[in-house]
């Protein structure tokens, strides 16, 4: 679109200029299709193909050699000036602030939002919002619209006081903690060492994800509200013989499960769901406890790795799941895993139904 804009401006000021744009694909979404047509009608030429080389003649004039993929011919375009429309990259300031604040970035270095649909201007840290080209390449119209949303979200965050901390955060058993430091790898920097050498938790940074539970070999960390005792009691309370039990991630996966009902879809009544921060809080002891109390199968329903939180946790959760299957031996065949995308409610409902029917056959 930037090339179209520059070509249009040149054509308006210098109508006699001969302009050719070499392209592979033009993504003119929305009303920009009209702009694209207007530029064509103004006399700008378009050649579909990637230039192979730029040749400089003895008189210093240039010739661009390009394959016209529509006509399947090699063309040589004489030119006085060749301009490369380079891709937009993050500014040094964007990279610096992301590093200082420890914000999640995408593979190109732009600051990543929590969720492209549900929280499009929220960064990976609460209270820090992102918009415009700090997040991804955008035009002025989209940048202004997103800046307005970020301002509204920031105002709501500031005026919503006092802040209420979540109860479901990590707790450390000092009697079991050996200060090995493995939990300090927390992707959200929620754990640190104080002046006395003790590992302490920042309740504002902790998301209750369970990462520290998985890496702690001493079993010194639990998530308040999701201790083994509490989860065992919940398992006993919901299960009947032959039920399928699902441990559902409290993020996108939980929302997807809710949308099954909102979309007037159904699944069998012997499907029982328990919400957990992530599957990392569910260990071998809890799975065996579920089997003991009648579960025909156990399903981990996890967020897909398309948000900063899930990106950090998903690989560890998959590894945790595979390790559980191995530890369970023959019973590992009754343990299942499912990624839950918001649009794929039919697929998730189908998985519930399939596993529930298997449970009915096992009675």
C-alpha cells in the first residue's frame, strides 16, 4: 500500500512520469481496493513478478529484468530510478522498551498482544498496552483506531482502583524449598531472590500458571485454590462411574467450552469438566485419583500457543503430558490432549462426545 501511495503522489505532481510497480500480491483490503483501482486508472503500470536483477548501462541508466508471471514473458523495464519498498521492522525504541519491560515479542520483534481477538491492545503484562506500529505494521487509519482503544483500556485500568489481586497465585512451602533456583526461570518474572537469599513471589506478576510447579523437583510450590487436596475433592465431587473427566485451561480453552453451550451445541452428560490454570497442576497422583473414582478417560484441554502466556507454557504442558502418559504405563491410553481454539467449538464438542461414548462402552 505504501508503494501505491507514493506512486499516486508522484503521478499527481508529475503526470508525465512513467511508473511501474512490480508486485507478487497486492493486499488492498476494505475500501483500499478502490484506491488500488484509482492508481491504475491514473496510469501507473503493474507487473506481477519479482525483479531478477537491475542492470546499469554505460550511460548510467538502469534496466530492470523481471518475469511477468501473468504473460509468462521476461521483460526489461528501462528506469531512471529504482525504489525498493522495504518491509516495516520494529523501531529501536520498540525493541528497547520491550526488553526493559520484559514484554513478549513476535518473531519479527514487534510487541505481541495477549490475544488478537479478545485483548488486541493488552501486552503480556497487565497495565501495559500497545498500539500502532509498535505492535505490527499498520496504516494511519488503523493506528488511530487502535490508539483510541489503548487509551480507553489504560483509563479503565487506572480508574479501576483499588486493585484486587487474584487469589490463585503460587505459594511456597519454606520447609520443602531448597533454593535451587529452578523456579526463577518463571517466564513472567514473578519469582526472585530477596536480600536474605529467600525466594519470594511478586503477587502482581504471578499469573498462577503452574510453570514453577512443573520445574520444582521438591514439590515445594502449589497454586492457591488448586492444591492437590482441593483438586482431589473436586474430582470426587463431580465423578461417577464411566464419566469422562476434562481438565480445562482457565483461559481460551475455558471460553471455548462455554461457547459450546452458547452456540446451542451439546455433548453427553457424562462429560465432567474441572477448570485449572493449566494442565501443569495435574500430576500422576491426580490422574490416578480420577481413574480410581470412576473416570473412563482424562482429557487435557489446553490453550493453543497463540498468546504470550500460552506460547511460554504450551511446550512445557505438552512435555508434561507426554511424561504423564509414560508414567501411567498401560493406563496412559486413557489420557488425552486437545488444543481448544475459540472457533473450533464443534471439534471440541465432537472430542467430548467421542470420549464419552468410549466411557459408556467400558461400563
